[in-house]
C-alpha cells in the first residue's frame, strides 16, 4: 500500500491504541468531500471488518475500508494539534489531481482538510 504517515500521525495512532489497551488496530475511514478535500473518522477496533485492507505498520495495524485505501493511495497522513484545530491532515503530493467525480475544479492546495476529532 502506497501510504505514508508522518511521525506525528504515528505517535497519535500509537497513543490511541495504548489508551485503548493496545489490542487490535486503528480503523481509519476516509471519505471524499469532492475537490474540497478528504474527511476522516477513526476508532480503535479489536479486528478488521470484512473487506478491510490491513496495513501492518511495525508495532500497529491500520484497518482501512477498501474505498478509503483507494482514496489514500499516494497520500501522506499528518496529525496536527494546535489551538485552532486538531486532527489528521492529508497531504497530496499531486494537488492538481481531483479525488472526486463530476465537473468540479481540481484542488489547488496540497493540504486537504482536517479529519474529525
């Protein structure tokens, strides 16, 4: 799977897993917000759901629905925690590619919106 995570994102995922007892994996569900970006929800789960892509990341596992794995291909996932916002940030190295359908204009910025926290 062509998916990169920054140290900040991995630290957040490990912390969530540790606070939840460390068993299972981190489930990340990403949906397209059209060309305005991606949004995400996440949870710690004991096992992947049917059809999930499981990415082994050394000391933890990511559970991604197939559609989320496809949206995240080539994306770098970062985690930012500031006074203004907290959550995942999806960095697309090719910001001109639109991850939506229809006649929307391509995304202009390499940072895609924060995930829900």
